[in-house]
C-alpha cells in the first residue's frame, strides 16, 4: 500500500514538474515587463496538448512503477489520477483568481508550486485507492 502511494507521488511530482517547467519555458517572455506586450490569445491553446503529454508521461511512470513493485491496476490509477489532476488544477486556478489578490510574479510562483503539488497528491491518492498487490 505504501509502495503504491510512493509510486503515484513520484510519478505526480515528475509529471507536475515537467508540466510546470514546460509552461515556464514557453511563456517566460509573456510576463508583462517594460518593453513586453504579453502573449495574446495563442498561448492558452498550447496548454491542453502539453497537459495531455505530461499525463501520458505520468501514466507510463505509474505503469512501470507498478510493474516493478508487482502491483496491478496501473492504468486505472493513471486514469483516476489524471481526472483528479485536471479537476484539482482547475479548482486551484479558480481559487487563486477568485480569492487571492496577488501580484503577477507571486501569482506565477503560486501556480508553479501548485502545478507540482497538485499532481503529486492526485496520483498518490489514485494509486493508493485504485492499485492492488498482485497475487501469486
């Protein structure tokens, strides 16, 4: 049980960090500073494919981790974790936009931290709930 949770948490941290670093790398020039006009509408179209890519990476990591740990239902844990990640990140962004009054730089730091923590928790909970040990 603990091993499944660790596999899910590690996969979530790696996928979340990859997602955050990918978005940070492609949107660094969008922050409004003197001489910069922002990104416009093109960047939000970029989010879903990158999100799906890192969900697939998390799925492969969970599947490999479950195979090594001799666990079953890795793909179920991946799908439940991906749904939890998507719902949770939308909730965090909504909470930030509604209740937190942050400057742009603080808001970006908050969202980058959330982009790593939320999938870690989502995949850990999913792996704990959906996985089970393989029987001989």
